């Protein structure tokens, strides 16, 4: 996790040097892979339009910078970057602008899964391949995009649920004693759908009391607001499942402001917080202090992975449709060293490993 966090911090510090990549223009040929290959061989820049959903979290910022660092003139690429500001209409406008600009490739990190059929159809009609990053789209015709790269969000949720199950059993808690609230991510996003499903299914299977599911929009401010409201509604919360680090930080602020203690000692009245991502430095510090008991890694550094997929398309190759990133669980609590999901063991690493 140190490696991921340090890389993200380096990328964040270098944003001033690379931010200009998204605003430059370049001469280009048409959008099919054959002409792109000719362009690269001729030394011309290949233009990639990147529609990022926004900047709602530290994870998203690190993801953007990774993309900007990967698609640079030195590697034969020109990147046109558009920030969707968490609005699908802005992203649809950006894609149509890319089509008008006749970019060679479009990379899309969609804010939600639905509502993309028409604009992706326009991109396909224009002969421009679309690569999805991080989140997916729910379209009837899967040929509307070339491939996807990102995390298995439901597996992340299932691994976290398995950790909760293992840890609470180790400290002697009955399933009926678990009173859980879920601060969800942006409703309809792939990460929210997967992480919510992972917990909800585990709660049903194990007999946990999943008292509430409320969206925190992946932001610290909303996480704090939602947690404050949940504490007023329920007086027996002992586990808070936050679908990203920023929400967890906000939730911890609200718990402490209410005069309650955050930690893993549930039997002594502490409220246990678990989270996802592992990029935010404050969240990592909280994990070392025991305020966040477990973090499921979600690696944001997809720039090199996306560029590798684009390189394959440029060379006329066909990448795998779905490309998953291997990720880990981290905890400062030594009680659980591995979890099992569908018979597969996943190690739980120390927070400093």
C-alpha cells in the first residue's frame, strides 16, 4: 500500500508539470486502427480523448494524473482531457466533441452505468474505438466499446465482508450482534453497485443486521453528513462500511464529533470503520492508528494499463474484453491473516507492507 500511496503522491505533486497535456492540439489521421498505426510509424501523435467523470475523491485525482502521465508526446500520444464534474450530460457532450475533433481513440470513465447507448453508437459510427476505464457501462450491444480495464468491485466487497466475518468471529461476536450501516458511493456507478452487492449478500447469508444504505457520493463532506444523520437514527451502530476512503474520513469525523470512539474493539463500544481504495494519506494514517480497521485496495494507476490496451489496438491486435487488476486487503489488526471467497484464499497484509 505504501507503494500505491507514494506513487499517487508523486503523481499529485507533478500535476503542474503535466496538466498542459490535456489542452494541447495535434495533427492526426482518421480514427481507424490502420491509420493510427501509420501515424505512429510516421512519428505523428495519436490523439486520445479522455472523458473523466470528475474529481470527487483522492482516488479519482490520482487516476486522472496517471492517465495524463501515460499519454504524452514522448510516447507518441496527445491527450485531450475533459472533466465531467460528476454529470453524465457533460461526459456525453465531451464524447461528441471528441467525435467532432476526429480523435483516434476515446477513453471513458463513466459516472454511471446506464444511458450510453446512443453516444457510444455515434463513436462507433465514426470509427473511433472506445476504451472504458474503472467503471463500466450497461449497454445492450457490447461492441459499442472495445474493452474495459479496472477493479472487480464486487469481489472487493466480498473480500471485505469475509474480513468482517472472520474478525468478528475471532473476537466472539454472534452474527446477530453486528449492526452495520453502509455509506455507499455514487448510486449507479460500477464501484457502488459491486461494493454494495458484496456487503448486502454477505449480510443476508450471515444474518447480519444491515440497518441502512445511504449514498455519500464518494466525498468526505457527504460522508460526514450521512454519518451524522445515521448516528441520530440509530444508537447501536457498531460497523460502518464506507465505499471509499474519503467517506470514511468524513464518517470518522462525525463519529468523534458525536462523542463516540472509533476502533476495532466493538465489545467495548467502539465503532469499527472499514473502507476501500488505499490512496488517501489521511486514511492510511487513520488505518495505522486503528481508526480504519481494514482497507480493500483499489488501484487508481490505470494510465499505463490503458495505454497498453490502446497500443494493442494501434497494432491491430484485439485485447481481452475485460481486464481486471489484482488488488489486496490491508489491516493493522493482526487477528486475520487471510480471507476466503468461493474457496480462494486472499492474504491480508499489514498496513505498512
